[in-house]
C-alpha cells in the first residue's frame, strides 16, 4: 500500500476530529496572555492648580490586568513642563500605589512622567499659571515689520478664482477658491448660503494644524448654521485641494518636509511669514464679499491653527473672535527665561543648551505671545492640556496672559495635545454665543 499523501492525511485528520465527541478531541495548548500593566496618576486637587511654593502630591497607581500590582517599582521623572528635568526617582509600590510630591517656586507647570516596563503615564500641575509672563518683550519694530508686510500684500490685487464643487450640505453653494497672494496663493473651500442677502452674514475662517493636507470641504457645513454664514477653510500651504493622498504625502516628504524650520534665522525668510500673509489675504477675501455683515469675523483653529488664530487677532483689527485650541507658536524665546517653548521649536539649542541667536531674534516676529498683545477682537477663547508635550501649557498660558481683550480658557488636566470633546464644545459654544450676541 502506497503512503498517503500529505493532503490526504490532513483531510483524514479533519474528518476524524469532526466525528469524535467533544471530550475526545486532541488537546490543544492555549497561548499565554501577557500581563497588561497600566499606570494612572492623579493630583491631590481635581483642578491640579496650586500657588507658587505649595506642594502637589501625585498618587501613582499601577495595575496588572485591572488588579493592583502586587509588587514592583516605578521610575519617576519630575520636570518644569519638560524643561530642567530632576534626577530620576525610583519608588517601590505598596498595594499598587505610591505617592510623590513636588512644587515650583516660580509660576509654571510641574510635569511628572512615570514608567514601569513599557507602561508610561503623565500628570501635570499648574502653579499660578495666570502669572506666567512673556519670556522677552515685543520687539521695538514689531508693528513696523508687519505694517510693511501688509503694505506689500495690499499691492497684490485681490483676485479670486472660484470653481464650483458639489456641496456637502443642502442650501449651500460650495467652491474651491484660489486667491492671489504674495508667494503661494490662498487655497481653500468656501461655502455660502444660496440667495444670501447683501451685508447679512457673519464670516468664519478655519485654519489648519501642522501637516500637509487639503482644505476641508466639510467645514462648509457651517455655512448653514445659525441662519447662515460665510465659511472658508484654507489649507496651510497654498497647495491644491482635493488631490489623492499620495499627492500630499509626496509634498510632506519632499518640498514641505520640515517646513516648520525653513528660514528660521531670518524674519524675511521664515516659512510662517508666508502662512500669515495667506491668512491675512483670506480675511481680505471674506470681508470683501458683499454678503458679509461688516462686523462679525471669526478665526478658528487648533495647534498650528491656534497659532494662526492668535496671529489673525494681532494682525487684523476686523477679527471679532478667535478660537485657539492648544495653540502652537507660543513663547519661542522661552529659553531666555529658562523655560520651555512650544512647537515648532523655532529656536534650536546647541549641545551646551545655548539658543541660536539669529533664530532667537527672528522668532520674536512670529510669536503667539507678541501677536496676543496686539489683539483687538471682542473675545478670545483658548484651550490647553496640562500634559501637552507638543504645545506645553507654560507656553500657552504665556500667550493667554498677554491677551488684553475679554478672554476665557478651558483646561483639561488629563489631556495632551488634543482638543477633548469638552474643549471642542467650549470653542463651538463660544462661536455660537458670539453669533447670537452680534445679530
């Protein structure tokens, strides 16, 4: 008798298994489930706010598969919001918990990072954050510099090319709009209610966070809210909209790779100068529309978009409200006050922790803190996360405190670089309230 082929042997085994009672099936080993260790840190005050010189006590809880870790130790790193780290402390756990206290002697944030194995958690506490001051004053020629940029922009005729696109919402006309500007054009999607009356509608401009992407056609939904609006969403780089993902990926790995540091040593070559010129030209476009009500102009964005919102408030007195979520671009010169700065880290540090002097000077003309001092809007709302390591709360509060207009802050103790649902609601509610007040 010839040996059975491998395929026949397999089918024979399957058939035998199907005919055996369940209890007689061959035993199979169950793969072991690796333990899942999680960390949680809480401050002894729910709002994690303290006065300078007071102490915060953090409670660190370690769990394994949802049960308190019976033994082990955690590595703890305290720092001044990621700056001036203290030596690591290794603490033993008892019934899955341990406490650690710390304080600051100057206004700012204390950041705690805890690790055990591959698990990590962060917690932050603010110490009189409303007393954080700018790291450097506004340059003497700040207004002169930006006045010259506006004058140069004004020489470029306001020419807008509109291409109709399918609207995502009934009753709204939608367009892909390209507007002439210095350098690259303004590029975005624009929504306008059909049959809008002259001088009847408020306007809102949406600006983008970091990265390379198309404008968001979905933002034109706002054109149908609260009785109608002029809604304009622009991409950050003056690039075409609605292209395949590969188009934007190629740009992000090519021409626009590391754009955040381009020209950082020269205020005339800094990449953000072009971005802010497009921002101002987008506002020119909205305010030139015959349907604009002549008084309500909102700028809304997060991260790099929050940076642009602060710039808009400082550069254009027509802006009536800004919503700046977890804003980037704040306190670039933080190292001058021995503290951290926010993304995009325009001022690089050498191995001896000395800042680049040329970048230090140039960055002051593109600082959210300095734009905040020039804001003339009716109101500014800002959000912040206490464990944001991209746009640290120290930098955000430096800008918030520099605002002299009516303002409001929403903070999330446990949030990093994101807008939580509560933060998003806070900003959207601010927009809706502003619209109702201005009607």
